[in-house]
C-alpha cells in the first residue's frame, strides 16, 4: 500500500515588490505607457541608454529583504540569489555563459526563460544568475540609482527599503530586441522565503 508523502510548498511571504520600472540614463524614472494585454506596465526604451530598477520591502514574513544578486553553483540548481529576474526573450546574444561580463571576459547576453519560473533546472538557475548579477543592491535611499525631478537621489517608492538596479546601465551586451520583452522578478527575504512575482514589459521600437 502506498502512503502519500506531503510535498513542501513555498508560501509567497518574502519580500514585496514596491516599484519596478525603467529610468533614463540620468536616473529619472520614465512613466509607463500603460498596461499590455496581460495588464503588465509597459515602458518604451529610452533613446539614450536606460536603467532597470526594482524596489522592495519586507513582506508577510516581516523579515528583511535579502540583498544577494549572484549566488550560483553549476552542480546545484537550488542555489539562487535573493533577487531573481528572468526575461521572456533572449537579451544581447543570448549567451548561456553565467554572468559572462567580468574581468577578462567578453560581455555576453542572457538567455530567455519561458515560461517564467524561478528554478527547477540548472538551465533556469543559470539564466536567473546571468541576469540578476547585472544588478546592484542599494540598501539606502541616498545611494539609489534613481532620482527625482530635482535631481535628488532616492527610491521611487517611499515604502521601499531596498533597490536593485542595473549597473552601470543596460548596455549592448544584453540589449533588448525589437518588440516587447517581459521581465518577471521576485525577491526573497533573508531566510530564503520568496515573495510574489512582479512583471513589466520593455518595448523597443524599430529605428
């Protein structure tokens, strides 16, 4: 006789996303042009370089949001960073190498993850790390990559306690293709509990 075994289920009680969007190269956030067919905020790529930012605060667990943006083990797909983000389409050349933009390495792209999931295979784990490693964690509003209309650095949402931002910005090595690319992201708290995911769309128009 077979006995049923309980399968552990992660509750989404970790970090809560408070802001997720696009800013110009000078740090000034750009407004969404509205939702796409799935209700995701859509942003037109600024013409002269841009940043991607995500902000978060403690979720239901009440624990602080984790700040690790790179945590990879080529033999264990369960090893993941606190900040997790995937793209619906390949960025740049779509290189499968993990975080291949470091010292003595040619800048490479990021593979797509379709459908958007946050684990389950080494391929997905690698793709998450490959994109998340291009972000820095900013744990104080005074060092945010975004700024307001008065050119004062600060978080986009006053509720935020941490910001993850592309540094120095979105370069050619992981350029977005023409059309719509969906980014799906979530953050963990400091004990590894995930929060609910958030989505935005970045739209690139033909030149």
